[in-house]
C-alpha cells in the first residue's frame, strides 16, 4: 500500500459542508479495502472533529496521513480554544451556542466520541488561539 496524504480546509460556521472530509476519507478507505469496523471508527472520530471546528472555530485544517499501519489525523483550528480540557472531555458538557444546538449539534459528545474511537488521542488547546487534535487509528484488520 502506498502512503497517502489528504488535506481539507474547514470553514467555521459552514454546517452544510460539515462531514465532507470524513466522507472523502471513507471513500478512500473503502477503495483500499479497510475493514468496515475500522472505517466506522475513523469516520466517527473525523466527523466529530469536523463538526467541532465548524461549531466552535473560525476555520481549521484536517491533515490525514494513511499508511499500511495506521490513519493519523491532525485537526488544527483557529478559534477561541478550550479553557478547561478536562471539563470539555466530559460527556454532555458543551459550550455550543443555542443556534448550534437548534441545528442538532452541540450535545457535548464530540471529544469523548473521538477518544472512544481512537487508538491514540492527544488534544492541546490555547485559549484565544485554537485547538489541535491528533487522532490515530491502527489498521490492524482489512476486509
């Protein structure tokens, strides 16, 4: 398998495009015959990260590196950052606006869903500057 790198720009506030990056990665992973279970974990983690950027940041970038052993996803946003990462990781905690909640987002499950679906998960945030995530899912099984 040849290593592949994909890059996506995420526009804050643009919910109509939320999910585009995870959908494109899903298509690619299917083409290279990755197991459905592993694809599901990757897509859930990516989608949650995308929605977080759309809901909370001004803009962001997702870099996806795929090789024969893993999918390594970096999500870097320019936004308000996270004041208390430990609190933000708690299921049900959300700082989403009322408008975002009315659209069906902002239930406070995003970061915990990302962590649950990743083999490795690192989050860093600087209030006033933005947040970065590193999500790794190992490709230990193929169809």
